[in-house]
C-alpha cells in the first residue's frame, strides 16, 4: 500500500524538530513519509508542514481534498479521502493512481469510486494532469466529464469528481522555480495516453 504511517522513530524525530505547537498536535500526519519525501531535510519539512496541516481550510465546496506538494525537487500528494483518520501521503514520484482499492497511491473511501478510477501525473515542464482510466462512473474536472485516457491539466483550486466523491485540488510549490502552469503562452490540449501494464504496476508501487 502506498500510504505510509508514522512510526515511533519518526515521532521521536518530530519532537526534535523546531516546529510550531499546532504542528505537533497533528498526530495524524505520516511523519516518516514526509521526511522521506523531502530527502531527510528537516528544515524543508518544517517549512511545508503548516501548509499540509491547514490545507483543508482552503476547501470551498467539499471537505475532501488532494494537495500536491513540490519541495526539494520532489513531488507528492496528500489527501484526506482514505479509510482512516490518518492523512494519506504518497511517495514522491510523477504518477499516482486514485481509486477505491487500498493498493492505489491514494485510496478513496466511496462506493461509487472504481477500484482503479483515475490517475494524476506530473511533469516539470507542464505541471499536473489528470486522466480517467476507464471508470464506470466517470471522472469530472470542473463539472466536465473527461473522455477515458484523455488527460487534462490540473490547476490550483480545481474541482475533481470521481463518481459522486467531490474533492478539491491544491498545489503548493516550495521550490524556487516558477510554476510552469503560470506561463500563459503554453497551450494545453487533451490527447490520448495509454497505460501499459508495466506503467500501471509502477504506479501501484
């Protein structure tokens, strides 16, 4: 399973981090995964932890969210749509499968979500994209249904619907370079993408 949880060793490490009191109270944050995703850089972890712990306050239409974090040249997702009170935090990567299956990078707690429903990708050149992988209920981006295997760009504040599960998507970039999605000269168009068995297997790891 992609979701990682805090261990006793990471909890001890957190006590030694110079983080604010509200951060320490958030025991549901999977500290091991966070520290690993930022290449064991405690200063960077301390910088981004407040954003992770307060992102839910940015939700406008639903209590559920997916937060994309870029830090130390790593990219990972955080979400509150899993099967426990612990935040789901993916491993750093470039492709994450969403679905009801607990083998997905981000498991979704909703019966209308397919076991493997959609995928989110990231490239340094173009930012984040989402694609439906052939789900029965479909994937909607800002109320528009996505054609299967046609990817569409994701921007901060977008609304995603997987079946009847509605989540908001946020991007927090802590790296010093500009977000490529801010370049208004880039034209984005949907196009076919095919997920091979090997690629899907890599996504599930």
